[in-house]
């Protein structure tokens, strides 16, 4: 537990980094958080409102991609000054298992998006993250990569996943870490280790408990979503 405990004690009371972008907390967003955080919420409702939040999160993340000016002609024969994505391609990478629940939302808004997966599991004896499986598309180094995990507490798994992407030559400033819920310490840990990675979430909670669970949190997202709790 040494590594995660060290993360838990680092960067306390520091201001949140500028690389963090939090979805605007509208009454609608707060309402969905209220439903999915409620321990009495049924599995069907948990899945439904989680998917709605995921869609909003993905749309928000796409607005942060680089765009350039372009001119198109409308059917009426007039020019329209618009914007077009200036990168080569977008690739989604989910951290299994909870991260894969965000893939449908990404596919719904990004046509022909490529998907990769990383399986990182916590060692039950040491509490440390371990890489078990990896499948990434070819030539990922030229893409903007949307890295998806539903919750980030200490940031240990997210940091390992970012390190894997960097080892595959993905530029740090082209990595977008997306999560429905993050703890402040996880935000700080990722931002300190990788200051050019963009961190995007729908909410940030202040604390984690002795088991490194986010407080007040959402519970074990994977268990609640897949019905394995």
C-alpha cells in the first residue's frame, strides 16, 4: 500500500490544476449525480442515468479538441464560416472493466472511432495496480486519445494507463483522461506526474477513505453497473 498511500498524502490543500475541466454543474447534472450516488437507486436507473452523464461528458471532452476554421457552401449557395477538427483521428481507450461502459457514448458521437482496451487490476495483497492485458490500435501515436475510466480515486491505475500510452509514443498533450467521478488526490496525482494530460470529469470529490474509496463517492461503479455487487 506504500505507493497509493503516498499518493493519498501528496498535494493536499493545493489548488486544482488548470489541466482539469469539470462539466458545468447544472441542475440536470446535479440531479443525475443525486440518482446514481443514491445507494437505493435500482440497477436499471443507475445504468440509464450513468449513460446520460457519460454522453454529456464525451460531448464536453470533444469540445476541447483542436479545431480550425473552414468554409463550406450551403445548399442555398452561400458560404458558411465553420470549424473542423484539425487532428488526424480520435481513438478511445477504456480501462477495463468499468471504463468499457463509456465506449457506447463515444461511438455514438464519434463516427468510425477506433477503440483500444487496457486491463489494470489492483493486487488484493499489495493494493497496487497491475497491468494484465493491452490491446491498442495501430499508429495510435498520431491520434488524440480519449482514455476512459468511470472513477479515479488515487490515480494509480490512470497513471499506469497514461504511462502505457506514452510508451506507445502518444504525445502527452494528446491524451484526454475522462472519468465520471474523481477524487481531488487523483486529479493532483495525474496532473503532477503528467502536466500536459487533459483531465475531464463531471464532478470532483474531496476525500478518499482508508480503503482508497472516493468519499462521498458513488460506490463500486463496476459492481453497481454490471450487477455483481
